[in-house]
C-alpha cells in the first residue's frame, strides 16, 4: 500500500475513533426516564465532563498541528489531510456545545440539591419540577451535540476527495529571455 494511501487510512480511522469516543460519552448519559437528581448522576457528569474536555482538547490540538503543517508546507498538503483538518475543526464546535450543556446540567443538579434541603412547599415543588425538566433538556442537548460532532467526523472520514481537489502545484516559470 502506498504511503499516502496508508496515511489516509490512518487518518480516516482516527476520525472514526474520535467519533466512537463521542458516541460512547453519549451512551453513558441517562435516558430521560432515568434522570434522577442524585449523587450517582453527579459522579457520572463528573466523569463525562472530564472525558469530553479531553476529547475537545484533542480535537483542537490535532487541528492545530495540521493547520501549522499546512501553513508551513502548503504544497505538501493532500486533499485527505485537508479533509481531516476540516473534520476536526467542524467537530470542535458541537463538542464544545456538548461540554457547555454538561456544565449547565451540573449547575442545574447543584440547584436541585440545594432545593432538596429546603422546607417542602408548593414553590419548592414547582422549582424542583422545573429543575428536573431543565436537567433533562441539558442532557438531551448534550446527546444532540455529541451526535452532530460524531457525524462531522464520520462524514470527513468517509468522503473521498475528487482528483480536482488536490492543492495547486506551483507554477514554474521559464527564465526570462533577453533580446538584444
């Protein structure tokens, strides 16, 4: 297998691996009917926030490496490398949004924990219900963002560039001729 084809395969596998990891985080999150404002959810959110933050850092770092390489050696960049860098960059935004949604879920969970220590009242019950609904929405938003990020990565991995997508080759101009 030629080196460029092997490199392309490695990069496609990398994108699929990161997409799988994003899907794994989504799979760890409770379904709407499983969401309870308890310490188990707190521990789960703690774990998944750390996993997701590492993946976001990885996406940003891998994109930065490829961006620098493309800037330094623009005529050595292949269409596959550009596709990989683009997939990493496109996945970063929904991954960051998923992390923000998990952060909001942590905030809501903290509010619910505080409400649970207040004296029972109709207002407290309404606030608990609204908080639980908001927590459910935060986790659903996280799942949606993770699915979007994984989709960007898989699309970049599975899209074959057309031959015309190759970077332009620098023109070599002939030495000027002198006429006397």
